[in-house]
C-alpha cells in the first residue's frame, strides 16, 4: 500500500521501528561520501569507541553491520559456533522462536527450553542442564534479553551467576534488540560474550544497522568456529580495523552520521537517565493497563518490560481490530499480537526517543479505541493513573537543569 496521509503526526507506538528524533533526521539528510576518504574512517573510529558505552563494555569489540537484528543474530552464531554444537535456547515468544528457527537452520543442536508466552526463561531448567553437563557439551546459551512479543525481560545477571556457579565455559549470546540503550544492560559485568541490537529500536535510527559486540572470549572462539560465514565474517572487519580504514564493504554514510547524532543525544541526556526514563514510561503504561481493568501478558512483576507492554484483551474483543482502528481513526500505530497471542494482545511500545506526554497521548488513544470496540473502559482512567504517577516522578530534563 502507498503511504497514506493522515493529518498531524503519526503516533508511532509499535515497539520498533520507533520515532527518529529531528536532530538525527537532519544529520542523515546529506549526500553520499567516499567512504575511503579520511573523513569516514575518522567518524567510524569515534562510533566504534562510543557505541561500546551503550553495551557497558570496555573490553568488547563492536561491529556495525549493514543488516537488521536478524542478521546480527546470524553474525553472533556463525562467528562463534560450529555446526552440530549444542546450544541452549529459551523459547518464550515470537522473537525467541525466530532465533531458534535460525539456529536450527544453521544446523546447531538446539536444546530448546520452552515457557508459556508471558513467562520469562526457565532458569531452573538451565541450572539443571548446567549441573549435569560435566563434559561441557553445551557450547552456548542463547537468550533474548527482552522478548518484544510478550513484554518479558529476562534476568541476565542470574544467567551469568548460574554459569559461574557451575564453572561452565559456555558462551553467553544475548539478543538485546529491544533492550540495549533502554534497559539496564551490562555486557562486561554480566560476562556477555556476544550482545547485539538493531538500529531501529532504542537507538531511534532507521532500520539497517545491526550492532554486534563481541567479548575477547567470543573473538577467540571465532578463530576456530567452523560455521560458514561470508558477509558476516568478523575477521573481514578486523582486517580493516587494523588498517585503519574500517570498512570491508560500503557502509551507509547516512546511517553513520545518524548514529553519531543518536549517540550524542543519548550521552547528552545521560545513559542512566535514558534507562530511568524508560522505567518511568513502563511503570506509567502498566498503571494505565491496571486502571483499564486489563491484564498484562507478562505473568510476573520480575519480568515486566520497560520498553514494551503487551496488553491482554477479553475474549470477546479481537486485539487486531484495536490495532486497525487505532491507525484508521486516530493515526496511532500500536503493535499487533504475534503468533500464539495474535488476536489476544496488542502491544504498546515505549522505547527510544519518546517522552511522557507523547505516551499520555497514546494511552488516551488506546482508551478511545477500547471503547470503540465495545470494551467498557472509563475514558481518562488510564491516562489519569499514568499522569498522577508521572507528575510525581518526572524529573527536570537533564539538559535544562
Ligand atoms: C527481540 C528481537 N529480536 C530480534 C528481532 C528481529 O529484528 P529485525 O526485524 O531487525 O531483523 C526483533 C524485531 O522486532 C526483536 O524484537
């Protein structure tokens, strides 16, 4: 379908791709450049240094790959593992399902640990598997930090603790697509070996850049990993890093300038403030859901996600209709329920460059649509609950203090 005009702004509240802030749009509005000129390597050098900060790593090596989150997955797997390697992977929603599918198609021996959609990764089962794996047949643990389909955040510190408790050498590969740069993420502290994200999520850039960060142990593993890899081979990047030219193939110049601007905004606000802002938006959204009398798909508080909330609707309502009407009547884009929870949940994305009043606008739109589909919500109830919380908890904007 062609782009369909609607007056005013589109209220983009899907959990990625998210709104791109004006300074980033302006930074990307430029001509192509010769990436072999001295300017692009100089820019790239600063990006590689600065991007490590959002992973909270000093020892990791980042790769800025022209791809999406799916390609970043493939890069993490093929550079560190060999076909037939046993890996443990947690199935808790649509994105972990897709990653598992990729792992199986790449011929790894995937030991799938499944939970109900709405629950986090079953770490008791992980503990059992690690405890009984005396021969260290498990080569990697693959886990989605924040399952975007159900709004579930897994506890990575516990995963690291279990690996340490059992002195298990398995690599820890983490999908941080809807967490890094929005939720608390600590690559070095949690001993994450490969962490990855996509540009269209918390970084608030266009889609098209996969950002992968490898620990020294992961780089070491890449020297013996036998999976076939060409486009995603870290070694090609490392050769060009050494030469100081950085690019084995043509980068998107516009995305590089966009990333520079996006990182500058994040550092100006302060990464910890960015994380706190997401925590506020997540709490406010959950208060609204409660006020509407609806349930969060996420079954326990410990797994609540501060980047996306999956809202369950009563059986007589089709959640896809909520998403359709929100877009048609109010120019509001909400996330659909995916796969097992299709028709049962709709998702509110609250990640990236978004603020409190924007969220209240979204919540107000959701209320009207809920009424429109026959759910007897009191107009203003969720907005009031969220606003009361935000009024008491929103600090001054850091750059305006
Ligand atoms: C947690 C998670 N992982 C991976 C992906 C796949 O990313 P992409 O669509 O950029 O390939 C997504 C997409 O939404 C996601 O939310």
